[in-house]
C-alpha cells in the first residue's frame, strides 16, 4: 500500500483540491488558486475528466493579489 500521495497522483490532485477549497473558504484566493492549478496539471497529465471541474473553480476564483504564478506546469505542480 502506498504511503504518500507521491505514489498515487490522482490522490495528490484530490488533496490539492481540498487544500484549495479550504484556502478559498478562508479568503486566501491566491493559495487556493495555486492548489487548484496543481490539481489541474495532474488531472490533465493523467487525462482525467476531473480536470474540467477544477478548471471551472479557477475560472470563477477571484484574481490573486499576492503575486502567485498564474501558470503551473509539472514538475512544479506535481
């Protein structure tokens, strides 16, 4: 059995979604978007349909004012 999300990319993506949701609820939209971008990159790399739902979260997320990167590509999103 795997001990970390590094061994199960879709579980890691799900964790990023959860973290993004928590940051969004706390009003930290920059960190929320960063986690959602990481999840999106993983789902797209895996060709999973969940990418559409994550992209929708990013589309309605308020813009970041903390200077967080708008682009996220593996391995930095991994």
